[in-house]
C-alpha cells in the first residue's frame, strides 16, 4: 500500500537513485503530465499522457527536475480543481499517493520538484517549497528547469514621471510588480524604485516613487541603474527600458545613441494579464526581457540633466 500524503501536510521525502520512477496524475478534467529537467527524455505511457516514467539516475545535481500537470484544453483549470499524484519507485516498496493538490486558475501547474542531494533524490511539493511569486517568480522557476537560471543585474529603476508617462501607469505598475516577484524568487535584493522628471532643470521637482527630482543620477557600482520612460534619451545619457509603441520608438530611436530596450506587444500582454494561466508561449514572449534583465553590468552616466 502506498503512503498517503495530503497536500499541505508534508514538506519532503527521499527516494533511492536506483531503478525507475513512475508518476501518474488523476485529474477531473483532461490533463497531461510534463517532466522537465531530466538528463534523458522521459517516457509518457498510455494514450492520454497522464503517466510518465524515467530512470532515477536521470535526476542529476546539475538542475532540479520539475513535474507539472498541463490542462488538455490549454485553458486554466476550473475553480477548486484538485489533482492526485501517484509516485512509485519501480521494483521497490517505495510508493506514495499525493492527494488534493490545488491547480485551479493555472494552465500548467507544478506538482513536484526532484533534487539530487547526498546520494538521494529529495522530493518536494510544487516548485520545491521555495517562495514563488506571480509571473516574475514563475519565469524564474521555468528558467531554472531549462538549466538557464536568471541572474538579474538591475539594482535600481528610475521611473520617468513626465506628463507623457501618465498613460502608461498600468505598464509601470505591472513591470515593477514583475521585477519585485522575480527578484524575491531568485532570492536577491529587490531593485530600488524612484521617480524623476526627465529633462527637468536643477532645482526642479518630481513626484512618485521617491522623488529623485532633477538631481544627477550617477552609475551604481553595485549593478545597473535604468530609466523607465517612453522614448530613448539622447546620446550618452542612460540605459532605458522603453514603454511606448514599438513602431514609433524604432522610427525615432536609431538616431539616439543611448542604450535602450523596447518590450514588444506580446511581452506587455503577458505583463498586464490578471490571471495565472501561464504557458510556454508566456515564457517565449518574455525571453527577450529576461535576457535584458541579466545583461552584464556596465557604467552609465547621468540622466535628467539638460544637454
């Protein structure tokens, strides 16, 4: 008989690295299993894809293995949806039945994380028991699964509070939330966020996230200080993340020598979404932004000062 573990009532169990591991999901709606991070391709058994098997030795120390359940319709699992998961070490007496795992509102939900440590496979619930927050945290976990972890280098976000930026307030808020969740999940200090009226003269005023005003913003020796604005600055100013229509920015930007990044509409659609039905398309849309967030540190000069 398997050991029955109710969701929320266990933190970890360990299994042998010998033999094969077989996992099966029982879900009230059509769903399949997805296993990511193994050193060899897992086998999906049966015609429904709800059972997966792989050698225990396919769990390596290089990266965790994450077992997920994916809604067959690619739409979020319905409200109050719970799944059960069987976990067996084939050829041994180690067998577990994990009951009542909530997946509602997600199109792809993490069920287990497997980590090789001290010669044993450690099995943890969900994404491994670590804090995972929002879309930012979800991206961190998915990148870890592929062996390409995110290493963000931005230490401060300066938000342009000029009048032209008022229309983009939802974009600013969604991006700040995304960064906060991403950094919290990585486990590093969240970037400081403050505001600046771009182009203001010395002694000018500003409002918003901390009030930098028109003061000079020097390079940050700890990391990257970037400006969140709606149009690239002039040559030699500051690295920017641009909120605005990409086609307009591309038309005007080439003549401006400052370093800038423009998320496309697909990225903003993901950042502005209110549900958690994230899919592989979500990660694809955000890949350029994630790469930009991890760019190497380089010095940048002041912003907000007149030419």
